[in-house]
C-alpha cells in the first residue's frame, strides 16, 4: 500500500490552518535548523547532489563578489554576509554550533531551506515504529501516521509541490516575510538580483533534482511529461499568488515591474488550463486557498496536452 503525505490542497478545502507555514529560512525558523550534515546520515545520495549545486558553492563564493559587498554596504549593519540578519534569511543555513549552541551559518541554502527546519520533525521522520523496525518493514498504518505527523510538525514533503514552490519563491522573488521594504529598496538600488523569469520546474528539475524514489532508490529519476506539466501548473499558481501579494510589499519601481511580470507569466500558463475549473477561479481571485484547491484538483491529472508546449525545454534546466 502506497501512502502519500496529506495534500495541502485538501487541508485548505477543509479549512484547516497549518501554523508552521511561512517563509523559508526565516529568522523565526533559524533556531530550529539542524544542518545538512544531520540529513546526510540517511540521505547520502541527496547530499552528494546538493554538493554539486550553486546552493552549496554559494557559501564559499557569494560573499566574495564585489556586488555582494556593495549590497551589504548599502543595507548597513553587520559587514559579514554570514552574520547579517537579512542576508542569512536566504543565503545561509543557520544551525547551532556544536560547542557553543550559538546559531552559526553552516552552509548555503540546504535541505531544510526547502523541506523545513527539522528539529521539530526529524525524530518523527526517522521513527519507523520501533528500534528494530526499518523503512522496509514499517507498517502502512505507522507510515501514514508518521508522514502526517512530520508534516504537521513542519516538514515539507517532496509531494507538497505548492508549498515547495512557494518556499523557493520567497527567496528567489524577494518576497521573504522577514525582508522589510526599506531594506529591500536599498538592496535593489545597490544591484541585488531579482529574476521575475524564475520558474519552478526549470530550477527544481535541474542541478538540484534529487528524486531517489522506490523501486530503485539508487537512480535520480526524471519526471514524466505528465509530472512536469502538473508541477509547471502548480508552480505558476504559486507564482501568481506570490506576485500578487508582493505588489503590496514594496513600491520600488523595479520590484513592482518584476512582480507584474511574474503575474503575467503565471497568468499565461494558468489560462491554458481549460480542463480544470479551479484554474479560472484562481485567475479571478489569486489567493492561497484558491491555489491550493487547484493543486488538489490537478493532483492526478495529465495536463501535458494543455501546457506541454509552455514547459521550459529540459536543456534550459538550471
């Protein structure tokens, strides 16, 4: 029996709020991070993939860039990116120092930046039903409970596409809740990058792809055309909601232009989805509850016939 995490879309339909939902790697989450090395103990293959990404390399490189130094000087405060409260929102994994317990930047964006700060759910995630029970021998009933409990404690499972897309965009689209408008304006004026063209499938299925799933967990599997189309549509839903909300975050001309471009790009994708009524509802009212209803509605659908031509070519994956 295959058990999947609870759909956030279904939860939204039922009107259940999850208190843990929020921006990735935000200041409030920093204290709950455990660090990538903890995840590596069980997820070695995934960790090796991460070591080949820009997320990993950025920890040793980005703070040395002249532009990064200019942005840091414009923002003010700490002169070290790895200690600046604004920079670490997205550029660092802040985990307790093993000797002092002081929060320290231990790496660039890593496992928990996407899957949620793990200190509240990692024990649940690793418990298969007792000291002598393995993942292979775990009962279906216990697996279902474990998956649901870990999610309730803050874990974003790979199947939670809308949540993951929204989390990525909090940083890549500069919509982080912890990023105040004044600081944001200084960053943009100093040349901090803002890429409205950022697209979920293109980035999640590129160098960061880590899909080591049964039946062969040694293979980093690629998505099928149906999976790509579904993720593309859900990513567009997340982009539309994110951009619409961001218009009220800052009046900076460059920021406003970028968010409007994101809305336009997302609208083009969602307008092509004619077979799912929830797409039109979301376009009329770009809210998270409506986006989650759409995500739930397309969970088992093949939308490649409707949006396949719009999905970025695999050669463009980042």
